[in-house]
C-alpha cells in the first residue's frame, strides 16, 4: 500500500456514520461505548496497564517498596511520571463510575517545563481514538454534541431503556440543548425524525475537544467559554432564538469530550464562573436569553505553582477550590529517567545522529536533578541523588538513608523547584554547536557551557554558588574519575595483544642474539646487530628484574621452532617462568602450545614508585 492509498483509507475510516435512533439504541445493547461518558471513553483509549512486580528487580524494589505498579503503554514516553499518571487514571476511573470526581476539574499543577502541557496533549490525542454519538436533524449535526439519550426523561424512560437496551439509568439526565429542543418542537415531539451521527472527536476540527487560553479583562469574557450571539444570523432570527446563537465557546465544542484550559488561574475570575455549574450541574447559561446548555465532559486545566498559590490564598475563590482535583506534576528526580527524556528530545531533532561522547547526557542529568533535590539531613546530596535512582549505597556510604526516609524528610513539594528540562535542552543545544567545525557534544564543553550559563542567568548569589558547587565539587571530579576508569579498562583490554607482541619480539631478538646474527625488522626495515639486539632485550629484562640471561634447554627450544631454524629460548635465572597464556589468553604465535608448557614466558604490568607509571615485568 502506497502513502496515497494509506491516507485515503484512513480518511474513509474517519468519516461520519449516520444511524436512525432505533439503530442507535440497538447498538447500545451490544456496545457500551455508545453511551459511555467522556471519562470512560478516555479510559478505553488509554487501555489496560502492564502490571509490574517491583519485588523482582532490586532497583525497582528500592524505589517502589516491592509494590505491584501499573505501567500504561499510552504514556510510555513519559519518564519518571508514574505517580502523576496513576493519579490521572485514578481520577478518570472515579469519574467513569459517576463519583464526585465527575464533577471536578482535573488540574495539573507543576513547575515550568515539568511536562504538564505534554500530558494534556497526550490526553487530547487519546480522546480522538474512541468515537462519540451525537444528534442530527435535517442534515445538521448538533453544534453542542447533544447525546441521543438527552431526548429521554430519566424518570419516565429509564426503566424501559434499561430493560430493553441494557442502558443503566445513571446515563440519563443530561439536558437537551436549545438547538435540540427547538428541533423537537419542529418535529412535533416525534423523536424518530432525529438522526444519530457517529463522529470521531478531532483536535483539528474542534469536535468534542477544545482549548482556551487566558486573556486580560479587556479582551476576554465568558463568551470564550459559553459562546455568544452570531450577529450575522440576527437578520433571520430573533436574538433569543437558538439558531441565532453562535456555539463557539470552548464548553460548547467540548461537550462529550475534553476542554483544556491553559494557565487557568491567569484568567479573570469572572471568566471562570461558568465552570462552577458546568462541572457540578452538567449545564451552564449562555450570554443571551436561551435555555441552559449541556456539558458532559472533562475540564482539564494546568498552570504553574505561583498562580495556584495566589488563587488559593484569595478567600473569594473558595467555591473553586472545592471543585479542583489536583495532580502534581513535579520534575523528574531520577537520573536514568532524565537521560531518557533527553534522548527523546534528541530523537525529534537533527541532533539524533550527531556524535555524543559517553557521560555527556548523564552528567547533565545529574546536574539538573541535583538542582531539584532538597538538602537531606546528616547525609550527602550526591548520595541522595544516587538513592533516588535506585542505587544501593550500603557498602559505599554508611550515612546514606533509604529512599523512603529521604522522601519523608523532603516533604511533598520536592521536585517543584530547580532547573527545568527546557533549560537542560537549551544547554544541550549550545554544547552540540559549541565547535564551529563539528556538531557534537562532550562533557568538557558541557562543563564550560554550564558555568557560563550559570553566570548569564543571574541567579541569586547563594543559588549560583550552589550550582557551581555541584559542578566543580562533584560532577567534574566524578567525570575525571570516570575517564580514569575508562582509560584503565581500555589499557587492560588491549594489554593481552600488547603483551603477546612483546613476547614474540623478545623470542625473535633472543634467537638472533644467541646465534650472533644480525636481524632486520620486516615491518620497519631497521637492521639490528648483536649490540643493538642486546640493548632491545635489556629494555624488556630490566623492568622485570632479570639479572642474567642463560642458554638452556637447547633441544627443547629447538623442537619448538619451524623446520630449518635453530631458535633457542632464554631461560631466566630470576623469576620463574609461567604460562604466557595466563595473560594473553591465547596461544603464543611464535612457540607451539607444547613448548609453552615447558619454557613459557609472559609479561604483566608492575607498579613502580613513580606516580601513575606502569612498567612491564616478565614473570
């Protein structure tokens, strides 16, 4: 299938489907999503979680106290946000059950760059996956997404609908919109003249999904939420006619779906008033003399902590405070998860294929996480960071506490302050583009850019000193230690081949020295006489503490040689010879395995008194 066929197929699948009211009720008998509320449909879109038993993995066990936690594939790219996601799902479950959360505003509270907007966008995207059913009349779909069940009276019709179509009575009770009421009168009360349209919620077309942003008192009023009269229609309709009303408000468009209110508490308080009755009573009044408008959806709001604190401290806002379900979205406090966030951001940029030295992302993640942690009592902040990442420090830091002890002492606000992920990604952008000749990142450039940025940001003096201490007192020494270990590891890994080469060269030099022959190096072409060979042999023997070179086991060594040659092995009177295979882990290239057992030779590193100097010894 090519891209054009794929696009056409997807478009056809998203087209509206029209049913009669009787057909809709028949669908309800088999498919409960036909009458499900917004929270239920969003839960369907999220899907079932993957249950993880943290007791089976030591790191997870320390972080989650051996609990069984739920991981939702729909939020798999939201790293370090298990608690916030679990609270959101909990809110949706309770709202789907018709409990008090159904009447409350889902409010994401967190610092800048903490992931609130990303969560909101994901929830809106998920809301598009499950279709809704709305009323239609004369080929016109309801402008406020009236659900077909709004036509029925909960007192009169609930029993019949429950018995014949398996529709629970709690799903009845949503009022008709003025638009639907007018059509009902036009049809003379014949509800069979209504059609039902199956439509997919859409962010692009604002079908069951809407977004509103705050403004000031001069350019924003409640019409942003409830709509207003369309003056173009007043020529044909009275001002209080439902057909003269413009159902353009966010609450109108988001019925049966989700309304996002960005930075809600920055909006004038009078703009928020319709939310009170929309959440509690399921309806709200428009700006003109028309009847109440229905709302049976989810209101999702988010803002930073400063706006919330200001709003909460105002006693005039108590009515709102009781209608808000708060979900805190703090910064990520685990280094390993923070690195995954950077990887995700890089994957969506041109830098995804740019070279990045080992330790660069980890060092930046440590710096940002350190800025978000609260100072512990009688313990190191750096140890706390490692414990938060699931490490066990029992053997390395006796003062380190358990994860839960650190959390209890820090309180509920830990992670609400510090450097944001946006700050970290801007740092990464500068590091990758630091060198004009190559787009690449390394920790050395990272340290320089961080130090410069701390000065440019003009943080308070105590905060700037704290960040510099994290950088110079911990991260730079840690990276130097990391580099040292990497060099040592590379040295040890390459020493096997290096030691084998020295052994082969020693045997060759000894052979020609014993036979008093000149030797020409096949690689360099350099000619060695007996004196030069002796000097080269001494370079190997002196570090090993060899005091004498004797000729011994002539027959044994001769048997190891290739036909036609008289190579002899040097038997050392100092240290006892051992198997060369112990170090090289492979056969000697110059001497057969059988000879290695009788007159073997190997080299090993040996520390001398000179600092950071390693010499080779023959053992």
